């Protein structure tokens, strides 16, 4: 009797051990249903307020909330509490360094925008002051930039001639600047910064490279002393002007000295101060040479005159009514978005290097505010400058106070030094611009884009050739269109992968990526790598049916068992709409005609809720929805064995 009991105990223990070795099956969880208001509120929060900007205001007294609100709007009141003399010394050096770079650049960029040179200096006085109080980046240096200056110059001259109708040209420039600020501030206030991301990195690389080539070609007018130059920016028109009207009488020594000083130290970070002071040094030397030799009397074109004094008010010059308002809005919106894209990209780059947070929406609001105020104080569109920001970073800036230092030096320049620039040759300004835009042509990025994604490369080249051969505006339009086309293609044609089992595991992976993955006889396993929406639901259904038809044909030729089960791995499917549900229902009907059963694996919380709400789960059978692909395959295999 004792022996028999021992045998029973041993048998029970063995059975228990065998059951423990089997994997435990779990059903797919159905999340608790939320109210419509709560669901909509969660969606809005994740779309527009993913960083939960109001979390610090919770459970705070009114006085504390006011202080937090002030710090949120003006970050200087936040980081200013920890500001000290050591940081000021660093910011002072950085500010003086970027001022030596910005002064000659501002004069050059103003001419690129077909504006009198003092307006470039105005734009490096007021906007940097406002940004220093409102911006969240510690490293961005604010002022005019080459690409936006070229864009404004090319679009504004389509409406008014900058030489024959300079007054209205200037008024439209202020109007465009005002609407550029309105566009930027609106995007920031309503937290629509994600819209800027629709201009892909690849398209931006191509656009910037094309703009750099175009800007460089435009400087041939100053370098070669051409008086009558085309107003078009495309390469064909520019080269026709160059070869048709080249004049001599230029001072080549000034060009070579200027270019040499400007380009020195570009590859050596320890010598960052050389390209920083190079433009100012070349300006001083060239001005002295022209003044001493009176080269202006021998055909060398010079600046001649720069207005002295700080920014005059310009609110009364902005078009607030009439036919030019729409034109100003169109030009301003384009310039504002380009400036915004450049500034946010620069800010994120340096924020990542120094490991501090950057609020994109706050950046948009600060950039917009400074351009709105700038339009009322004789400034044109300003944004973050990559060349100045890089010098600012390498010079050791600690906070946005470096912008204040730069602004004060520009103020002193406007008050006391501008008359000294009378004999500054235009050729040096052209050299300054060319040196500044050289780094905008990023060959390494283009090569990397080609290696990673050919469609991205098409977007890059489309933007590049559009700018170079047509116009800056058309190049930007091509960049945006190709970026949207890529998004539409990815949404409407998602990848559908065929899965196989990795030997010795319960893992199922793409058979193209893992050729060793084996197929389960009688079972077809696929994975949809996208949400299923109205735009792609029919494609997903048709693609799955094509997989099924191909597999049935292959199995028939190889005398393998026919497909009895279709498993869809829905792990990547984060959402599904009514069209997607209808597509699955149509798929079930098509499968029933083929005597194939549909099984679903691992639908997410949103998807599984919609499957039950639409009663699709009841139609296909709740026992056909599994937690993993392995569970679904195991159920298919067990059922096939039972039927056999």
C-alpha cells in the first residue's frame, strides 16, 4: 500500500513538472473604456501639450503661479537667478567675438536683400535683445541670415524695384517681416510647431545647399564689378549676365586677402577666432586700401553711405490695408517658416551638445515676437545664424546674455562707427557672404542620405535643383511637395511582412530579414507595419490576399499542405478606423470562401477596444484573438492535430 502511494506521488510530481514546463497562455487584455471627453482630452494633450507645460502650476498659490508664468514667458527670470560674474565673463567674450563677425555680415546680408546696409545692423540690435529675454536657447546668435535675405530679396523685387521704387520696396520688407513674426508667434502660441517637421531633414539639406550655390552666384556681381545684373536667381540667368557683362577694374588683391582671412581656421576648432574676426579684419584692411589708393575713382564699387544712429520707428510704413497686404503675408509666411526651421534646427543641435532642454514652441513664440517688434523698428526678418551660433558656442557662451553684448556693440557701431564704412568695397561684402554660405553645402549629409534612403535623396536633389535652376520659392515648394509625397506614400502603402519562426524559439520575424526563419505548415503569418486607416485599408487587405494566393500556388506546386489559417501580427498597428474594420470584415469573407480561418495576434489597447466596439471580435470569434503569434500558431497546430 505504501509503495502504491509513492508511485502515485511520483507520477503526480512528474505531471506537475510537465505542466509547469508548458508556457502559460494569457488572453488579450481589454482596457477600461474611457468617456469620450476624456479620450478627446487625452488626444489633444498628447498632440499639442506632450510636455505638459502646466504641470508646475498645479497646487501652487496665485503668487507662485504668476512667477512661474513670468519665468515661462521670459526664461531670463529663471536662469538669471543663478547668473554670476564667471558666466558674464564668458558671455562677454562670446558676445564681442560674434559682434566682430556679425557687423560685416549684417552689411553684406542687407545688400543681399536689396536693402540699404544699415538695415542689416538694425536687425542685429533690436531682435537679439528681445530673444535674450524670451528665448530658451543659450547658444543661438540672432540676426539676419543669408538664405532668408536672398529669399526676401528675390520675392520683394517681384513686386517693387529696389532702385526705382525704394520706398515701397522698404515698406513691403517691413510688412513681410511683420507677417513673418505673426506666422512664427501663431505657430508657437497654438503649439503647432510639429507642422515645421513636415519639411524633412533631407529636403532642408538640399534647399540649403541650393540656396548656398544661388547666393554664391549672386555675389559674382560684386566680385566682378558687374553694374547691370539679372534680377532672376536661377543659374542660367546669372551665368548669362556674368558672361555677357563682365567688367574689369576690380581690386583682386582685396578679394584674395578677404577670402583668405575669411576661410582660415574653418577646420580647426581651436582657431575659431580667426574666421570670427576675419570678416572684420578684411573689412578694415580693404577699406584702408581703397581710401589710401582712391580705388573708388578707378572703378571699384564701394558702399558709399551708411546711415548713422539707432533704428527709426517703422510702424507707420507697414501695409495694413490695400493690395500689398496679401503679398506681404505670402512673402512673410515663407520667410518666417524658413527662418523658423533654421533656428529650431540650430537650437536643437547645440542644446543636444550641452544637454539642456529646448522648448520648440517657446522658440517660435520668441522668434515671432522679436520679428513683430523688429518690423516696427526698421528691422527685416532675423533668425538664428548657424555661423554665428557656432562661433558663439566655441567662444564659450553660457547664456543668451552674449546676444545682449553683441546687440550693445552693434548699437555703438550704429552711433559712432558707420561713417567709417564709406569706402568699404562691395567685393569684400561678396567675399564675406560666400565664406558664410560655404558650409551650407553639406556633402557628407547628402552622401549619408543617399546611403540611408533613396526617396529622401530624391527630396534632397529636388529641392537643390529647384532652387538652383528655377527659384528659391519654387525650390522650397518642391521640397515641401516631395516631403508630403513621402508621407502619403508611407501612409497609403505600408509594409506587410511575411513572418517565420526562428528555430528553437517562440519568436516570429520577417523571413526577408531572417532567412533561417521557418514556416509553419498550413499557417500563413503576416505582420502589418502601420496603423490601418481609410487611406491604406484596401491596400493592406489586397496585399494579404496576394500573399495568400502566392503561398497557395507555391504549396500546390510543392505538394505541401494547403493554407488553413491566416495569422495577422498586429503589434505595430497602433490604431484602426472604420475603413480598417470594414477591410478586415471583407478579408474574413474572402477567407471564408477559401476555407481559411483568420486569427489576430497582440492587438494594442486602442485597436482591441475598437474591435470589440465594432463587434468584429464577436464575428471573427473572441477565441481567435491571441496575445502572441506563438500562442496563435500553437492553437492552429493543436486544432489541426485534433482534426487529423
